[in-house]
């Protein structure tokens, strides 16, 4: 097995091992954080949401911050 084999899933070659793990659903998709931000957006102002997102970034708890940003 080569490195390219490990990055390939269902015939798709992913650019990184991490992306391949997301495709295989081995890693968490940050859905809890996305749901939390969407729920908070119903009753919070933008400055609070920006601080909330910054705290998530600083805590290093997001697996894919760019994905969470684009979903919320």
C-alpha cells in the first residue's frame, strides 16, 4: 500500500490524509459547533458570534475551521 492508496477513498484521491479521513467519516465534521453557532445566531448579535468563533479557533477544537466558517 502506498501513500496515495491511503489518501484514496471510493476512487477519489484526496490532497491530504486528513481530507481522506473526513471522507471515510473517521474524523468528526464539527457539526456540534456548526449547530451551536446557528442556534446562537437566532438570538445573538454579530459581535458575540465573532467572539464565539474566535474562542473556538483559539481553543483549537475545530477540525476544519474553514468548513465551519462557510457553513455558518
